[in-house]
C-alpha cells in the first residue's frame, strides 16, 4: 500500500489530498473538500499530463526567438524528452501561430506548434 | 498638434482591450501609444499556458492571448504607434511622446486611458545587505532574456519571493537545464497561484521555504552564494537559522508596482495601498475624461480580468467622448475597505452613472478560511457571501447591482469587510 500526497489546484483552497494506492488501484482519496478534488487526484495519480512550452531560434525574422507549445497535454514523464526534441531546432521566418515546429514530439503523438507570429525581417 | 478622441497609453493587454471596446462603442478616432517594438506588452514574454480560461474558455499562452486582441485591433483599423515613449501628459490631456521617425509628438486627446501596466520591485527596495555582484536579476528580466533573447542568465539559481513570475521562471530555467536550488518566501504563505506552486515547483522537486529570506549576498564580481535565514512573525531573521546556498544567479520575484509616473505628473490622485489611481465606478480618475485599467490601476493575477476591466474603461471613455454619459446624480457613495480588505477598486460609485452591474475588486491582507465577505450599506449588512478561502495572492470580487443600490436612497458609504463565520 502506497500513499501519495498532492495539493489540489482546482481552486485556491489547495486541499492536501492523500491518495491510497494498492499496486495500480486507487483504494481511497481523502482530504479533498469537493468532488473536483477527487477527479483531480485520480487523474494526477494515474495519468498526470502537462502542456510544455518553450522557445526556438528563428532565422531571418523580426524576433530572435519564437515561442512554442505542445499542441495538447503530454504525459508528465515526457516533459524532458519533449525539451530534448527541441534542442538545436531553428526555423525560418515567417512563422505563424499553429505552424508545426516538431511533429510527434518524443513519440507522444503530439506536435509542437508555434504560439507567436514572427514576420520576415 | 494632432487630435484624437481617445489616446491610450500602453499597447499591452489593458490598452488593446480598451481600444477594441472604445471602437465597438462608436469611437473611430483612437490612438494607442506603445514603447516596445510590438503590441502585446508583457504577454510577449509569458510563453507559458494558462491564459484565457475565463475570456476564451481555453488555455492559451501569453503570445496567443495577445494575438487574439492584436487581430481585433487590426481588423477594426485602430491606429497605433510603436517604439514610442510617452514623456508627459498634461492636465489638459495633451500627450507629449517621442519616437525615432516623428521626433517629438504632441497629441491632444478628448479622453485618455492609462494602461501602462506595472514594473517589478527591485533589490534596492528590499535593502538586502552584501556586495553588488553580477548575477542578480528580477524574475521578469530573466524571463525576457530566456524567452525573447534566447539567453540563459545562469546555471545555479536561487529565487527570492514566490510571486507567480518567480515560480514560472523556476520551471522555465529547470527545463533549460539550470538547477533551481530553492525558492525563499518572506511571508508564511506564497504570493503565487496554487497551480503554479504545484506545476512549477512540486513537479520538479524544487523546495519552497516559507518565512525565509536572503540575509546576505556573497561574491564580489559574480554572485557566489546567498545566505538564507528563517524570519520570525515580525519578519526579522532568527539568529542561528542561517544556511548558505551556492549559486551563480539570484532571481527576485518580490512584487509588482503600478507604473504611475505619467499619471501623477498630470495630477491623477494615487491610492496608498495599490499605488494606482483612485477611480470611480466608471474607472475614471479624479481628472474628468482620464480612465485607468489593468496593472497600472492595481496589480492583477489573471490577464482575463485585465481585459474585462479594460473593456469597461474603453466603453466608459467612449461614452464620455460622445457626451452620452450622465452628468452624475451628484450623490456619491464611498467604498471603504475594512477588517482584512486592503483596498477596493473603485473607491466611489455614482448611482446615476453606474451600469446595471458593477464589479468591485479587492485584495485581502492575510489568509482567511471559511469566512464571509460582507458589504454594509451604511449600518445595514446587504451582502454576506461565504468564501472557503481567501489569500492575498488571489484577487477577490463582489458584484453590486444598480437595483440593489437604488433601494437605499440616502446611502453614503459601503463598507467591505471580512467577517468570521
């Protein structure tokens, strides 16, 4: 039996939630003041996901860098793999919001896309 | 001299939303003045996601959120000047600005919307002892270097202050390969949003030391280490609790200050608590036809509420220019913050001018659990709503309706306070 302690982020309360896990099964969720905490805790323990944001270099653009993000949530454990997939990447201006910068980042099936328009110099 | 109906000082989220709103409310002659080389303000360096949940019901990054408003400004054909620094605004609403193409510009405005945003508190404001070596940055400066210029300020980082920018930068620099050793916070609670504590610190195992501060900065040319110590309830370091952390960079995330030199220069009355202008129900300052919104008015946590506030300011400025605004009923209700409520925006309401609904925004001075937000209409408690939790780091609001206020024809003051259950 394992207990995972989490802080709920669904509201400013920040309930301290304890999730009791037996191998892969959630036995109990305690400490949450509302249903949203229960849902959050179960997802965080079984399938935590995040959006990753970063920047890459732009060649010949009005700005030196363009901001990027994973188009959707990726597993939390893949964050650093996603960052590695961006290493050394340069894109040529113009770049538009939504342009794919890295397809299928780190085997997640999720593309990394631009989040800013950068025009030609 | 050029003439415009509305001149907006600042092309960040507040200025953009105010411009769009003024245009949609029938004003064609609008000019936005922006000192940076592009519109969007601080959102351009806020590359993380989480913007727009209230406004667009989706999670956008800062640049994406800004672009939504820039697109509207362009579609509506609203004029703007970039790389343009406003030097002065006179009491008569003559704006003096400067840029490299036009030189000195003088613009007469019928209405002015102040949307200059805020700046970061610096080391000088904190009185930290020690040398003045290289390697000490405000969190926002580091954010600009990393996200816009592609430069890393350092590799071993200590962060003082748990404001949102500091938390965001803890994660950002970790992702870029730096080691963030600790975040120290003077107060017994964090000044940042809960989600940032979890997703920027907990996710990466970065410790947050509450009730701790930097008592010494070591290193002469480049910072080599900082000494942290615990502080007591009065904020004084406790002897014997000192710990040294080696680092090459110290980031400061210790609060934001509305940037109001232009406002005070033109005679706008500022509030001691917010450092922003005192405004009435129309978000109008003590100078008629001068409105304020966004972080120049009071520092916000969420840009969504900046946009909402700016929309109101733009609408009211448009009504003022068109002469459609009621002269006011002459009956002014004062808003008084008390017992845990640090300030309110606005500070006064003219019932003849107010719209059907009015949002009163405020911050509390400490963490309150299971308490009530109450509003007393003179002696009578007219609003009493329960909150599970309120914290200084999260802006609060109550809504008043015109209908509700008109029931009290002799009302002079509304006191907003926190009450125990």
